[in-house]
């Protein structure tokens, strides 16, 4: 039986790394994600501002657009498009997503049918800064590396 190539996508709101596993006992190695880059993150606060009414004791919140959320969603769109193209090119047969909870939620919502079928597991952690040597210990409960 031919082993399945597994892509382990390590991402957060501003970075992506792809680790590849070619089967049990083969370890992991890096794969480039050419053409996928996070948009610049706005440096504004996530909290909405407050304003005072001109007359009376009323205070109200100012609803600003969620710029960081919009940037994260745009980056997730780019990641999904890259994964769809790579899946159609048969570059991987199984997928593992590793991202902080907020980013993982956005990615889950955007997964297409074919990507959802090959999704083996997901993990709500930010491992973008982890070395490839440390990755198998983090993935021990999900897969045999």
C-alpha cells in the first residue's frame, strides 16, 4: 500500500509553515507555501471606542470595523486557495491544520468539500515558531510521524 503524504499546516494570523510527512517513521520536512503571505496587520486596538452624547448622560460605543479580523479572514482565504490548488495537483492526500483557536475557526468555516474530505485532524495551538524536530512530539496524539 502506498503511504499517504500528509501536509501539516502550521499557521496563525500572520504566518504559515507547511511540514510534510510521507508515512510512519519518515519524520517531517519543510515545504514552501509560495505565494501565500499574510496582509499587514493593522495596529489599531481591537476594542471599540466610546463616545459621549451631546445631551444627557448617555454614552455609546463606536462600532469600528474589525480590521484584524478582516485581515485574518483574507489570509485564511489565501491559505484555502493554496491548499485547494495543491490538493488538485495531488501534492498531499491528508491534511492536518494547526492554528490558534481563532484562526482555526476561520479556516474550518472556509474549508471546501474536497479539503474537508482529506482533513485528518486539527489542533488549536500556535506552533509556527516550533522547530521541525519538535513537531513529532506535538503531533503524537494525532499521527505517527
